C-alpha cells in the first residue's frame, strides 16, 4: 500500500519491538507502522492488526506484510482489544500502538471525510464502519443546542452557535445530504478571514462531526483505562494524536497513571516531526507522540492504592 507512516523512527524507538515479541497495532490505517512491526518481531513474534475500517484492514491483510503467518487481523475498535485478546486466546502484548489519524484512503473513499470541491457530491457519512448514525443524520435531526455543543466541544469552533442555527434553518427547506450541502452553508456563514486564512471554514465542523459519529474520544478514554488488560508489566504504549482534544486526553491520563505508579513516562513532552519529515509528509506536522512503560498494577483492595 502507498502509505507514509508518521513518526515511524520514533515509534520504533519507543516501542522497541524485540524479535519474538507480541505487538498490537490498534489502528492499522495504511499499514505503514504495522509493516515495520512485522519485520521487527520476526517469525518468532506476532502482530495483532486492528482497525475499525474493514476496508483498510483488508487492504493491509492482502499486502506482503499482512500475509505473514504471524499476523492476526481483526476488524474492530481498539477500545475492544481486551475482548479481542480473550476471544482469540492471545496473551497480553509487549507493545501497543495507537495512531489516531485517519488514512488518506478514507479521504478519497467517497464517505464524506473530505470537504474538497471534488468531493462535493459525496454522501455526508463519516463512519469508519457501516454501523451507527451518519453525519447527515446528525445534522438533520439534532437540536440547535446539541449541534452547537458538538461543534464547540469536539471542533473547538468559535462560531458554533451561528453554524448550528444556520444548519437548522437550512434543513427546514432541504435536507443536508452531501458534503457540498454543508460546505455551502459554512462558506456563506463564516467570515472571509476565518482563522486568518489558515484553515478551511469546514475544518473544525468536519472534525467535530467525525469525532461525534465515531465516538472517538469515548473510545480513546476507554482503551486508556484498560492498559493493564492489554499490556504486560514492562510493556510499552505509543499514542500519536493529531489534534488538541486527543493530545490533552492522552496527556492527562498518562500523568494520572504515572502519579499512582501505573506508568513510567518515556516522553515528558510530546514528540513532534522533524523539519525534514514535515517537508516530505505535510500530514505529520500536527502529529504528537506520547509514550510510556506499563508497570505492575497495585491491588485495588489495598487502602489508598489504585488499580491501574
């Protein structure tokens, strides 16, 4: 697959996947990180490849790396990894990678992730898998107050109320079905100097809808609360985030677990891409990597102690 993984050298350095180890890529995406992990663990190791998008997972499993006998592919959410391990009768892993960015293949897939002009007729879907409500159903059914909350909370959109009001007025005349339908509302609404020209007026609204439709922050919160069920003591976790909501959540949870002795932080500050990588792969510019080592959990029955 034609995929350039973000912060690949840094991921390998912090995960340190030894030959014979068991690694999990919880967000296979284009398979760039997973392919390198397969090489590192060798024939004596294993890789569990997980992705919510069955099409992306299928593409990876059809690749040379994915066809290796020691690769196990499962379509599902990284938040369900404890259940996946149990179902597949797999042990806890030596390392877990979560690359929270979505794939460029998804932008081109005609599912409403992209607001570029050439995707104007794409259905406003935004689901990674074909379950749950679509973004079109969200904008056509929720109240003005709820839409405002979504745009403000998940998109950090300062024109959240104005946008929500405009959507409610517009949908009374005609349902919002395509990417072009909602982009037209946004372009007519926000000022011409929106964010000093640095962002497309649709950027934050599309981010908010994608996060809401796919329950992304809930999924991330869940998996970060289950690390002891996923990773062996001494094992490692790497998380790559692409916007402030994700990074703040990871930062806060890592610090909480570090304070009570469940994690040892490997990155006091997030690792970002080098100037060279940012030039070669513009998508890496917003990437932030945080890494930690999982320690032995404390018994929850002990007074004053914390179960990781």
